[in-house]
């Protein structure tokens, strides 16, 4: 199915809308998967074509991990088509309750960043406060 597109100056040209996709614009710039493997929480992120030492920064705050990545285009070529994304990307990942901050570790191999953390016992979030009973008399 083709549609006619009007260019500046009034020229008409056919435009094929079937190959146009908004998915790259709507998709997260860093794709991840996460899962629990026993007492280990695992996050895997696709990051091909980066230097993990220079281009990736991982921070932990408020029970969340933040990934900041810069993907640089190494050489400029005249491309007919490219679906690669270059530039700065970030992603915040909420961690499950019980993740032990001191056990968070990251490794990079074959274009995949893997972050692991041990999940311990979850401490109850609510604590009952006893009520002190006093006599209403002043004196």
C-alpha cells in the first residue's frame, strides 16, 4: 500500500508506509532481562559495540540501579540503512526487596553486561509500636 507524499515545492512522490516502524522510537534504549536464580538476582543488558570500562557507568541509590551508557560511532560511512543507536542512553532498574548492596557485581562479555546481587531475607516493613498507658491525673 502506497500513499502520496507532498514535498516542499508541491512535488508529489509515492511513500511506502509499510516499512515505517515507530518501534525504535518507543523501545527502551538499553534492553534488559532480569530473573531470580536461587538467591541471586540477575540483570542482563544488551550492549554490543561499547567499551565497558570507558562507556558504562553503573550506580546504586535508593534500591535502584542506574545504567549510563555512551555508544560512539567509530567510523563514519555512507550508510544506506542503519538501525544502530549511537549517543548517550540511561536506564533505571528497580531492585527487589532484600538485595544486599555489598554483593552487587558486574561483568561484561560478548556484548552482554551481567549484573548480579545476592537477595537476603526481607525484613518486615512494619513494626508495631507499644502504647504506654499513663494515669490521667496531674499532680
